[in-house]
C-alpha cells in the first residue's frame, strides 16, 4: 500500500549530548528532503502500564509512505550523520505503518 503513512518511533538514551547535537543539526534537512514530518519528542516519559519500563527520550516523526521512510533511512547523507547518533546514544528505532483497524 503505497499511500499508507509510516510513523517512526525512536527511544534514545543519550550518553554524549555534545556529540548527539551534531546528529540533531543534520537531521531535520534530511527528514524534510524525504517528505518527513517531525511530530514530537519527550524527555519525561511516563510509563502507564507494562513490565518493560521505557526511559530516555521518545521521538515520533512520519513519512507519507514506506518508500519515503526507507529512502530517508538509506540515504547516504543520513547514514553519514547517523554515526553521531550511534556513537552518542543507545537507540531503538521502530517503523509503524499507519493502518486503520479492520
């Protein structure tokens, strides 16, 4: 389904804020290049229910479709700046297709 919006949910534990800022500086232009939309972030996560407590920062952004999300992630320019993120954080990156309930 080419027209299904895709959401990216990221959970970060930032270990080196200065290095992570290098990633942040380059992130937004590449996100926009691929039609991405930044939705929100939160450094004060509240775990409401469940055994796996989430800590750190949650970031949510979206793309118009899965193809755009994959092009963003595989963009050599993005992969170059993502080195800063990989070296400065512990990351979990989740791709969720925006499907409607049946």
